[in-house]
C-alpha cells in the first residue's frame, strides 16, 4: 500500500514539475484569445447549420 502511495504522489509531483518546466522553457508565450478559424472549420460550421435547418424543416415546428 505504501508503494502505491509513492507511485501516486510521485506521478502528481512529476506532472506539476513538468508543467513548470514547460512554462519556463516556452517563456509562458500562451495566446488564449480566440484565433481566426481555418477555412475547413468555416465549412464544417456552415455544413452543420445546413443540417440543423434541414432537420428543423423536415420535422416542422412541433
């Protein structure tokens, strides 16, 4: 049981230390702002809207 505890906490510590090292190496250059969608994403979004409209027209309003 003691070994399982060490494996669990060791993996948690490894994850935290690894995240911290990635932050240092990359210089925290993150961009969480919404990025412009690619052409493929725009086509997929338009296609999904068409599918929803088609489904709504087939089934009526009720």
